[in-house]
């Protein structure tokens, strides 16, 4: 076994060991942005509540619309929307969706500001820390690995805070509220949906465990490539002096191939979970649709209740799919 393979075999996986402590320490950096965070939390709560209530209100709107069409056909007159009842309901639901959109934009804008301010603070702290570190630290660690921590790792934190965190918080509230209304409309259909969701969680757990190993291996390969690139660039005169250009190029190409292979495996596993969970979701929708239509024909559910139930099911399915993707990412 070559020396390089021995080193790779003894490299410790860069897996998180104190994830909860690290997360608490990270959010402790947000104490100077309390006002923005309060506004974000208020906006998230309001958008989640509106997101849950609008389908329930739309069930009544759809039933009123169907009744108005039936009444017009029975009387043999043209269909029109009266202000009393249906007209007022349409205005209210339009206003609800408008407010929902506005607050969603507000929380996205504020969270982007919070995330970028946090990353700026972290980079300033890292800069001060680096200037205080002894030379032994830089002798023991490759410059490329240090650059990778300061740049790509912090960028990943910013991306996760702006997208993953908000989706995660909103998804929890949406799923809980949607399940409550789904049980209200039909416990039978909800138990069927829960069965499919349980299968999705099992698949996600299996894939996430494998993806952690692949992602850790990918980050090690990226750090190695960054370190080699920096060393060969700064030491190009020494490489030429010892006529070692071909060996350095071959080593760099092997590192590039390793990164490409690691990226391919990790990206495939990360992105494959989304269509897999979405496929299961579509299968559950087909099964529930057939049963729901049967219950509607028998008069056990109204048309408005069916369409509202499918809205709630979509609201649950999409967060579950996004959660599966974010867990892997």
C-alpha cells in the first residue's frame, strides 16, 4: 500500500460530533439581531397560520360556488356572483392570499439580512482568530483546508439559514396544522396518508446515513485538492527547479478525479431522495383520491371538503419532501 493510501485510510471522517452544542453556539451569535429575529418569527407564525386557514376557508367558498351554480341551473337563469355570501367570501380569500404573499416576502428579505450579517460576524471573528494563531497551526494544516473552512463552509451556513431553516420552521407548523384539519375532514384518509409518510421517513433515514459518509469524503477530497492547488501554485519555481512538473500535474489530476467521483456519488444520493419521496407522495394521492371520490359520491364528503383535503395533503407532502432533501443536504 502506498503512503498516500495509508494516509487516506487513517484520515478521520469529518462528521459532526457535537452538532447540538455547535448549533446553540451558532445561534448565540444572533443575539445582536433580536429585533429582526422577532419580526421574522412573527412573520413566520402569521404566514403559517394563514397557510393553514386558507384551505379550510376555501372549502366553504367552493361549496357556496357549487350551490350557486346548481341553483342557477335549476332556475334556468344565467350564473352570477352575488355580493352577499359568495362575493364576500371571494374577496376575503383573495385578501388572505395577498397578506400571505406579503409576509412571506418580508420574512425572506429579513432572513437573508440576518444570515449575511451573521456570516460577516463569523468571518471577522475568524480573521481575528487566524492572526492570533501560532505558526505551528499553519504548519500542521494545509492552507487550502483553512481557505475551504473560511469560504465554502460559511457560504453553506448562509445558504442553510436563508432557505433550509425557514423551510424547516414553516414546514413543522404547516404539517401539524394540516394534520389537524385532515383529521377533521376524514380520519380514514389521514391514516392512509400517515402510512405512506412513515415509509418515506424510513427511506430518508437510510439514505441520510449513507449520504453523511459520502459528503464527509467529498469535503476531504475538496480540501486536499484546494491544498494541492495552493501548494503547487506558490511552489511552482521549486517544482520547475527539481523538474517535477509531470508528477505534480499527475497528482493534481488524480485529486481532481477524486473530487469529481466524490461529487458524483454525493450529489446523486442527495438529489435522488427528492423524486423518490415525491413518487411515494403521488402514489398516496392517487389512492386517497379514489377513496375520497367514493366517499363524495356516497355523500360522506362534500366537493369543497375534498379539494380542501387535497390542499392540506399537498401542504404536508411538499414539506416532507423538502425535509427529506434538507436532511440529506
